C-alpha cells in the first residue's frame, strides 16, 4: 500500500509538471482573453468613472466624469470627480464645471499647464480641493475632492 501511494504521488507530480509546461507558453494569450470578459472591469477609483458630460471646444474637449464615492463594502463620505481635457491645451485652462448636472455651476477650475498648478474655486459646499492634477498621454487630468 505504501508503494502504491508513492507511485500515485509521483505520477500526480509528473502530470502537473507536464500540464504546467504545456500551459506556460499560452498564459499571455489566456490572460488577455480573460481580461476581455464582460464581468472584468477596471475599478472606477483607478479609471475616474464613466463620462457623464462632454464639452467640445475649438482646440480641446473636456470630459466630466461621474462622481466616485465607492468603497470596498459601502460608499465613502469623501470622493472625487475627474475632469479630462483632450487635445491641444492652452497654457492656462479656466472652466466652470457642473459635476452633478443640475444646471448650476459647482466650481471653477484654473489649471496652469506650464507651471503644473491647479486651483479650484468652489461654489458648492460639497466641493473641497484639487486632489490630483497631472499631464496625461491624451492631455490633462484633474481630480477634485468632494464630500457627500
């Protein structure tokens, strides 16, 4: 009985080794196909959320994304709204933004792309401060802090 267990263990280990050697070269294509499945989505904390409104200007486009408050188990008290400017950007960007799309401007954002400084002038008590302001491969992105 002892030799049978040893033989079964060696056979199992050999089969697993063969399986790993066969599957290893295909892991890149397998991971790519798994990532394209419909239930695999990037967390909105990383992507900035879905685009809620798009404002097209002569030289650039402003994407206003939906506010993000999500947490692991429940919504957080603090969140953000992400603004993306795409296209040819001027040295200074000044836009008034209605992030919750209620028809009333919630804040004014001023971005100096040369000095890499951003200032927010809140018109709404729920708008706090600039969390992130950075150049991107497509233009410029700013995250403005919000509270519920």
